C-alpha cells in the first residue's frame, strides 16, 4: 500500500552569484549534496550558463538559469557594478520564482534553496514558496566576521587602526578586506558584502565554504549566534585523494584552460621545483607590479608557470610572451586547470593573490604560498596564510612605489624553495593538508555538518 506520509526526496536549488570564484565552490558543493542522496539543481544566470564546459551524465547535477537582466554579457554589459546589482536585484527574484513554479509543476518540487550569500533576496523567495533557506558563504570565517561587524554597526569604517574581533588575530589596516579600508573605491561591492548579513535572522542555515579547524574560534563564535556550519573545502575528492585524473563532469570556466600545454610542461619538471603564479579571475596588476614580478621570477632562477589572462598580457615586459616558453625556465598561459596544477608533484610554491578559493585549494593540497593580495578579502587571507597557518610568506610592499619589488619576490621565493624556512613551512602545509582532507572524509567536521543538513532536509514534513 502506498505510504502517503513518506517524506519527499529533498530537492535543493543551489543559486550562485555569477563569477568564477563563486560558481566553482557552489558547483562542487552541489556534487557533495548529490552524493548524499539529494536531488540538486544548480541555478546560475543565463550569461554565466554560457561558460559551461565538459559533459554531464545522468548522475550529475541538473542545471537551470535565471535572468540578471543582462542575458548577453552579465556584469560586463551593465556598465557599472551599481547598475548590475540594481537590475539583478529587481529581475532576479521574479525569474527565480518562475523557475520554482515550473519545477513544482514538473516535479520533483524544490524543498530548499541554498543561495549565495551575495544574493540575500533569494531568502525572501524561499519564504514565499515555503522552502528551507540556506545562505552559502564563499569567503573565510574571519572575513565574514569583519562584514558581520560592519553590518551591525560595530566596526567603524573606513578602518584606520588595529581591529580586534572575537577569535580573530589582531588585524592591522593592511590585513583588513580592502573594501572596509578604501570604502569609496567599490561602494556597490562593499554594500553587497555588508548586506549578506541583512536578513539572517530569518535564515534556516548558514553554510560556509571553510574547514572548522582552520578557524575554530571564529566558527564557534558564529555558531553561537547563527545556525552556522562549515562545509568545505569544496574540492573534488579526486584531488584530495591524490588521484590525478580530471574531474570530467561539467564545470564553468569564463576562460579556456590551456590544459595539455600546461600539464605536458609540468610533467617534465622535477618534484617540488616549480613556482606557480596566478592572481585569479579578476585582479588587475599595475604594470609596475607585473614587471617586478617577472624580474623576481627570473632572478629566482626557478621553473615558473604563470597564468596571465589575455586582458593582462600587454602588461608583460619584453621577453615574456603569452603562450610561449619565455626561456628554458618559464611557461606563461592564459588560464590553466588550477586544481590539477596544485596537485602535481612538480609544484613547489604558489605565488597567489590569496583569493579564498585559491587559498583553500592550496591549503587542501598542501602547497606553500607567497601571498600578494590585491583587493577585497585577500589581505585577510594572506594574514592567515603567514601568521596563523604558517604555511607561507607575505612579501613586503615597498611603501613608496606601492609594489612588491623583484628583490623581495626573489628573496621570498628562495626562502620557501631553498632555505631552512622551507622545512617548517612544508611541514605546516602537510599538516593542514591532512586536516582539511579529514574534514571532508567520512565523520570529519564538514562531512558531519553536511550529513546533519541533509538529515534535516529529509525530515522536513
Ligand atoms: C573572487 C575574489 O577575487 C576572491 O578574493 C574571493 O575570495 C572569491 O571571489 P578570484 O579572484 O577569481 O575570486 O579568486 P579565487 O577565489 O582564488 O578563485 C579563482 C578560481 O579560479 C579558483 O577556483 C581557481 O582554481 C580557478 N582558476 C584560477 C583556474 O581554474 N585556473 C586558473 O588559471 C586560475
């Protein structure tokens, strides 16, 4: 006999803000939920959905797109971040509502929205349809704490002196997210980061892409005031388990990775010998900084693999050309399969802007870092890399010129690649790698939190 009280299979809509640093972790989190028996539909914007690559299989996450008001070009077509956010906030809720109605009629109906914390209006949509609402935070606990304090009016901005927050090491202005120091530079983004916390009194879950053990005191502090759970790192287990086969299911990439060129080049290099350099999908380096970096790499005399996006290529100094081996020592590509690169034996060091995904990926794969933060949350991540996890260095900025000089870069590379510092940094990197792997392994801190989240979804009448 049919049991009419049998619970519905949980069906999560996972809604991502359309940028590389957000869609990557939310897609991987979707796959985790799927493996726990949840039906998942990943929702992004129409323009972002055009960057989809790879192949899906019947076991994959389903995909849907909503409108941000700029279906042919996204934020780039909006003219300004302000115009983009204003339009998306108007158009997004209605098109998300229409999607939910369609999915309710075709079934299985959605039971929960896991929404990017950048899009807090999605919680109202969840409430309108009586769905569970879970905010998904793509930045670190410490950075979230900074913006939480801003939202509450507990932190005076612009920040000009040392800041003390519960569980966070003392942060000097240069360790703070740039958006709370240079508040006039990107007001729309600052507003978006602060507003992540505007309606959390109504939320069912706050999920954060981090590992409890990386920042336990701040995570504990958040757990006392919010239904906060750590669920990271959202990195495919193939990489954490050191199995180097590619994740062949689909992914989103705004840029085309030069996969074969990169991996072929890496495979010819000795273990631990390569310095990998990347500043993520958004940062734009000053020409002066680009030249100092190039000279620093050259002076270090190490092998280097450098990602320079096409839009940045014209800043390269003479002799450093995109797509070619610049000398016997270096390869420059426009984009690479970063996880595969970080997991490769040949890697010795990651020179990074310390975006949260890159940081978490390097921590999870045990790669020491040189952190050269550019903007937003990156300076705070750099502080943790050097002073809390002690698995890297943060080269000093030459105050007069506002750049990290080639001498400083060379010196830091040598410290991590050659000298005594190397041993300690590498030991710490290995320790954090083990801890993060255990967190997502069966019974680990993140795994337990995801299990709890799924169990409650199943139990919801
Ligand atoms: C942005 C912000 O800049 C960052 O500070 C914030 O924490 C998240 O949003 P982004 O600058 O792109 O992100 O940096 P990051 O968070 O490091 O994300 C970049 C992603 O692109 C990573 O997942 C990385 O693996 C991937 N990547 C990068 C590649 O796949 N190939 C590359 O060549 C470079």
